[in-house]
């Protein structure tokens, strides 16, 4: 499958359902994961169990590839049960292999559990060292597996799985949204800073948890609310309860959910993603005007910001690209030449739109700069007279430690070069970014994590 090598990637997306006994949840989880496919495209997986069946009857299927490639109708038919969790992954911590695909399903002395996780546990190595010291010898390659072992370790000492999850959560440092399934319960927990999103919904008598609201509405559910930072929600056949876990921490919601990660139709922590992107475009137009004929957005997340820029500036908005959404998956490692030309597989310029025009080109970010350089070259090749680039985020300067695949500083073009140097390297007539101060225009007074821009890490 096409991978944009010049974009940031979210680590993953999670989806879970607790339905009444006798229901089957595999279908809803499948379509929920399809709706979250943008958050992770390397592997997918699902675990289900029947709460009325024998204890320890968790069934798991996972593999490398897209959701539609990992699950067949026959395979889904074998995943029987009314409780389930699913996952899509893009690797950051842990390599890209089926061994690191989620869910993590484990048997232990008091039962079984399955776990899916979005984010990054910064102190995973420290926790693993403690587990080894306690004699839990294992060869974990992902922080998710470390988290699973930590919960199991606590479960041996506590009276319930939720007590074990709560005890483990007090030890965690980082950003995470986690779903834990036992044969009788579904538990959702969000890090106390709220770095990673997690929402709760309902479909009939079923309860749903997902990384984004769009996944809940896709399966016909309605959104109830966000899981609060530092909150643990426990669903059983009898009731739904909530407990605070490690609350009182500084809130720091990931700004990049609004810039790029989340689907345009999602609502994250009460803020519609589309509206936030439009406001970013408006702020760009106010701060960085340009004399041009058309405003064009790079699909997909650049489109809403382009809409805002056009509305604020009065310059007409136009669709300047055709996006190919049906590029097949390739298991062949791309050559440098294939990687260089990959953008041509995804986008083609509408020559009749851009020819002879002065353009404002809006995109959500510049990471390495290679993709933007190719896009500008394509537009000039199609006859554009000028290409003025406006970016709806500040320059990337620092790495992310919370489950986002931000390259090292040396690979971030803005950390090594001035704005003028970047402009020359990508071949734009002008270049300007959103400023950190403009985030207020974008998301209001929502407390945000913007460490990849200002080096101020919340944990």
C-alpha cells in the first residue's frame, strides 16, 4: 500500500464493544477499525469473547496489512462473542511485525485478558526491568506488551481486573488510551494528561469505545462523551461505572489530532476537527496574506484549512488535485526511486484548474520537505505561474515521545534550515507557517501538548 514517507504517522487506533449477551460484536469492530484505518495501516487485529461462555474463551485474530486484508468473512465468522476489542497499528515503539500487532492476548494464573493501546509508555523500559527483577522473564518488544505484563502482575495481588488496571496506571508515564477486555468486563482508561483521545458511545444496549467519534457513528452508534483524562470506565453486564485514576495532572491534548491525525468528521474533546482546521486556515490568511488567483488544499487534511484561508482572504477556493484512493498494497520494499515518485501515485494535478494561475497551496505540515517539493514541481509542470505555500502548523523542531512517529530532529527540515532555506529547497515562491500563538484561534482555550513545536513536554 502507498505510504507517505514525508508525513507524520499516528501509532494506532482502538475500538471496543460490550454488547448484551447473545450479540455478536465482530462485525461492528471490523467496521469501526475500517473507520480508524487512517490511524494505522501496518497491522490490524481483534479479540472477542462470550461473556456467557466458559472463562478464558478469548479468541484473537491479527495480521499485517489493512483491515480488509487481515479479516476475511470466514475469519470474522469464527470470532464469536459479545465483548471485543480491535486495533490498527503504525509502529513507533516496537518493530513492524506480526509479533507486535495488537491486541495482546494473554493467559495468566487468574484468567485471561486482551489489551489494545494507543500511545507510548515513556517508562516502559523501567517497568520491564522491574518485571524481570520480579522473575517475569519475557522478551517484550513493545510497550503494549510491557503494559499487559504490568496489569497481570497487579492482578495476582488484587481482587479484580479493574483494580489491577488502576494499580498499573499509577505507574505509567506517557500518553495512552487503552482498552482492556476480560471474559466478563470491558475497561477503558485514558492517560491523566488526555494526550491521546478516547470517546465513549452507545448503539442500542451496546457500549462502544473508540479513538475517534467517527468510528462510533460509522457503526450506527451515538456518541455519549469523551473519556476524561485520568478516568477509567468499567462496563459489565450489570452496570457501567467510572473511577478517577492519577487525576490532577496537567492536561495536554495532542494538537496534531486537529492538524492532521483525526478524521475531518470527528469531534475530539468537544471540538469538531473540521472547524478547527478551517479556523487554522483563517488565521493563516490573516497573518500571511498573498496576492493570488486560487487557494488549493493538498488532500485530505489540507482541504479544510484551504477552505478557511479562502473564506478569510476572499480568494476563490478550487480543487487542484485528483486523489487516488485505491492504490493497492505492496509488500515489496520500495526503492529510493519509487519512494521519491510515490506522490505521483497518490495525487495528480488538474491542469485546467492551475494553468496560468497564481496559487496559494495549503498543507497541514512540512516534515522532510520531499513531498512538498514534488507537489510544487507537479503544479509548475501543469502551468502554475506562482506557488505560495502556507502551512497550517508551525515548523516541526522536536521529536514526539507519546506515540507519534516524528523523525529525529536531523530529519525535520525546519530544525536544520530557516524558513527561507526551506522555501528555496521546496521551490515555493513564498512560504509561511501557522504560529504557536495561532493555536488559540484553532482550539480556543483547550490545554494542548505542542512539544514537537516548542520543546515543552508535559511528562
